[in-house]
């Protein structure tokens, strides 16, 4: 890490290689080297170069991914006194008042201060004077990474006192006389005599007032402690022992270990139905890797899914586990990063960016639920973590395990071609039956004139679950109350003024909200077309289901989990814990609840509408629907009782839906792969999607047409390359910007060599075009997405 002059200021840069003679003529010397161990190694540089080439994005953007959290762009300039104070002052001469002030300030602060501090204490003249003293050799300048602010928090700790212990031991009839007090003391005694207040509360053994009374009676001592913030504070992890693997798990683990021990381990696809014990295989593979002194990365797709995973991993692997994801505070993330670099954590669990954790001696990368679209990054470099993991593992001679109950069509195809080893776990643990789906044809329901969100069959099943003391999961992949608000008189649908989408109605806050740009409108909603004020809510969201549920089954307790209820940092933990504790019988939510939950008491899954993903204008709509339905269904029947899945739909005959309900993955795969081959879509071709956005529709059209012309000329004579568009993107306007897209289909990415020329040419075209039109260059932008997962 170095500090280099650029224009009139200093910037942080990275030395990634040396050359004998620079290609550029005007080169300025490096100003300073940063006083820190290197933040990434050669392999990481190689990986970033690969990403930059593959995803057609600048190397600097790729490098930013591997920098320590929050420390990416700035270093602190520290001024240090390196001579004896008196000697230094002597050298300043008589009239150098300001120099003396600086030297004294340094001497008073253990001989060093950040430049910023000097400037704010003494004045803006400080840097100039510092330079003078530096020239004389009295002080030196260093650049360092700023220290992470160790955020600490005060926690209330409750401890059983001597009197409390005595009371517990001697007073045999306390249990009868004051059971709450007895439970409190008992709980503390069982947990080593001391617990944090939140932990004790979570056990729910007694009310606040009983606790207060016990403190006042001197049986419990209350104190406040300052503890460094730890990522897992307040969470208990019961120890967990390894299971004896069943025959299929054993075969899979053996193949994994064989691969781990080979020269180039490559990758394997662990295809196991929900509840087949994939996680157990990961854990034992990780154990093997750790025993050989190497480290592991485990990627999970969504934060809502991590609590249970983290719990299981912590329970098994303890302090070795670090957690990296965006919901951690910056300080927490930096602490984890530091711990990883210093070798205190050898297993990193996290979202896609955890791939770039500074682990030494990487041996294994696990990509859990590998089919998930969240592995794709939404801003440049638009990388897919699964693909990058493959490259990283190749560099480190590590193994990748792609695990899923519903592998992506591409991975399944790669396994079929022998690119990945194909490992299967076709049965659930203990041969528990896979749940079977029953479709409720909502068309018939509509004909009977009872348009309802929750069909009678689902309502009856929910009531049955309630009676039996079991639990249910209700799934609807749409938050809010209503997908849109429609004028009752003229049929007008309320649209976002900035985006080409309808506004969703959120009943609790009572406003219309755009899910793309957050634009919101408050009542009264008068129709802009006819001026009337009567509306209809159409297209239900989770909020509406919640209301409907209350109306139909008032005694049933439900808890909702979606983007609206999980804004707070730990809310997803809390919601899941609330549900697991049995205080709610129904967990209602969006795709956040589709994966990973392993709650044995859940015996019913209700899918409110299976149609939300079928209608998407995307060639993967069928695949997404199949995956989602299979994953949600997999949340039930994980205990000893069989599970039931009720699917409400207007398309009961769709092949993806039928296959998902029958649990027939291979039927789905065969059909889908045939379709893909016929229309030449991945895995039979590679896609590059380009989206031009502009404030003005004409500019979007002109620029995308220019790009189209350039690409046609460049690739016209190459076999198998097809250009689709330019055409308005499915989301044709977002945040007031018009969007046009072009899609390149090519037999391989190699056949698109030279596409980066297009980007250079586009830059100069844009500059001259915008000059001619008299608009700012930033009003026109281009996104290049290699291997897109969404074409919207
Ligand atoms: P998956 O990751 O495929 O959904 P899990 O690893 O979560 O499956 O396993 C499902 C349940 O079965 C978990 O509760 C797990 O603890 C348990 N389990 C896994 N492997 C075994 C085994 N070999 N013997 C007994 N129980 C197991
Ligand atoms: Zn909008």
C-alpha cells in the first residue's frame, strides 16, 4: 500500500507488480509507503485481474473488494518526533514560533500525532511548517491504516450472591413459596452463577418485578460491565456433536476427502434433497480441512438464513468461526477481518464478499444453496460468487463444494458434463418422507365467487395445525399490503412517477411505496385520471395475508418476516427465535423464509400464490419457480411427523409447478434443459447484457443504437454470435431514467474477445455525444453484465 501524488492531492494505491521500465513518460515518484503488512497476497491480485478481465470492469474496483472493511480508501498521516525535544527546538532558531508549537504539541502526545489533529489544533499552516521541520530531520512522517474503533457496549450482568447461593441450598420450600425467585436463582446457578440481563430475560423464568425483588433482597447482584462488542454476544450455542453419517453421506464425504487430497481438487456438486444432511457433510469436510491446518470459507446466500447456520457452525467449531456480512457494523466487520488475518479464525461464514477474506492456506470453499441469485453482485464488478470461488480455489489448490437441493440448471449441466464431481443425497435423514404438494386451483375458487387469499383447504389445514400444537409456514413472495391500488371508477392503476412500475400499498404506515426508488405518497389518494377517491387493493402482499389470517383464525398467533420487519440489525434472529419458541404458530414471509430453516415442529407449508415468479419476463422463470417451491416445501416434515404442502395457484398445470409438487427434480431438469437447448439459452450459450440508462429517452435510444451498430460490425462475421436489441428493458424506467438494453449471445466468452474495445469506444462516443447535445456526461450510463442472472 503506497501513497501517491495524483493531480494536486495524495491517493492510496497498491503495488501489484514491478517492471523494468514504465510505459508512460511522465511518472511521479511514490510519496510514501504505508506502514502496514500487505492487505492482500499475490493470489488475490491474480484473482482480481481475472475478475477484471472476465467481468469487464476496472482492476481498481476488483481490488476494493479485498481491502479491509471500511479502510478501503484512506490512510492516516502521522507525524512523529524522532529527536530529543530540546535538540529539535534548538534547531528551530529564534523566530520560528510555529515550529516550536508543533514540536511541543508532538512532545506532549508521546511524540506522535495525526496530521489532521495538528491542523485542527494549531491551524491550517501546520502542514507547511511540518515540511520545514521534516527537511531538517527532526520529525518523520508515516502513513498507517486507521485503527478500528473498538465499539464497546455496556451490559447489565446479574450474579447470584453468597446469600442467594445459601438460600438456594438451604431453603427447601422456597420452590413452593416463591417459585419465580427459585427459578431465577436456579437459572443463574446453572449458568455458572452469572448471566447478562438479556440472556436471563430470554429464558423467561420470571418477571421484571420478581427480579427486582430478588436484587433488593440481596440474593442477586446487579452490575454494569463494559465489554468489547462481540459478534455473537448474547447468543448461546449449545455444544453439538458430529453425527454418524449415513451411507450416502459417507460416500459423499469420502469423495470430498479424496478430492481434497488430490493435486487439483476442482469442484463438486452436492445435490441433496432438503433435509438430507448436506450441512453435516460440510461440517465434517471442514473438520478434515482444519485438521490438516488449512482454512475454509462457507458462503450462505441470505442473512436471514445465517442465524441457524451460524448457530450450527459455532456449536461445532467454536471460536474458529468468523462471521462477515453487511449487517455487521463497520467496527465489528473490521474486528472479524483482523481476527481472520491474524489466524484466530480459520472458518469464515458470510455473504459473497466473504470470498475475499484474508485467510491463509485456503483448503475448501462451500457454496451453500448455490442456485441462489444473491450470489450475484449488483454493482461493478458484477461478479458471481460461485464462479469466482471456482477461480479462487484453482489458484489456492482448494476444493469447491456447491451444495443445493435445487442446483441451477447450469451447475447440473456442468456436473453432467463431468466438469464437477456429482454427489447425491437422494433421501432425507432417517428416511423421513419428502412432503407432497397439493395444488389448490384458485380459478375454481374464483368461479364460486369467493375470491379469498386463503382458500378453505388451507384455512382448515391451519386450524388443524393449531389444534395439534404444531406450526406452519406461509409463503408469499411479495411484501406490503397490496401490489397495486386501482381506481374503482376508471380502472387507473397508481404508478410511480419515476419508475415504470405500480406502487405498492403498505397498510400499517398507510402509504403507497415504490419498491424500486422508495418514492412514497400519502393519502388522500385521488385518482389522477378521473379525480375520484375510491380505490381497490389488488394483488396481495404479506401484510394483507397477515390481516386476512387474523380475520379467519383469530386465535392463531402469527409473526411476519420480510424486508419491512427485518430492518433492525438482529431482528431476523429475534423473529426466528420467537417462532421456534412456539409463541407464534405461523411464520409468514417472503423468500427470506424459503431456505435453511430447520424447525421440526413445522408440519404445514402454505404457498399463498405460486404464480408470482412464473410470470416474470425472464428465461429462468420456470427454474426460479421450481426452486422456490421446492425450497419452501422442504421446510416442513423435518421432525418425526410428516409434512404437508398446500400450493395455491392459477396455473396448476405448469410443468415447473407439477414437478416441484411431485418432488421430481429430474423430470423438471430434463424438460428445462430441452427448452434451453431449443432456444439456445444458457448453459448452451453465454450472455452479456448491456443496459443503457439516460434521463432523456431519446439519448437512451441513440446511445444504445450506436452500441448496437458497433457490436454488429465487430461480431457480425463470428459464428454463433447473436445480438438482441436494442429494445426497452422490461423495467423500462427506474428512478426517472429510461432504460434500453442489448443482449449478446455467444457460444463462449472467448468468442467475445475484444468486447472491452467496445467499452473504450463507448466512452469516447459518450463524451462527444454528450458535448454535442449539451448534456452532462453522467446523464448517460452503461452497465455491462456478464452472465446476468436477471434480465429486468
Ligand atoms: P440439509 O442441509 O441437507 O437440509 P441438514 O444437514 O440440515 O440437511 O440435516 C437435517 C437434519 O438432520 C439436521 O437436524 C441434522 O442435525 C440431522 N442430521 C444430519 N445428518 C445426520 C445423521 N447422519 N444422523 C442423524 N441426524 C443427522
Ligand atoms: Zn419508483
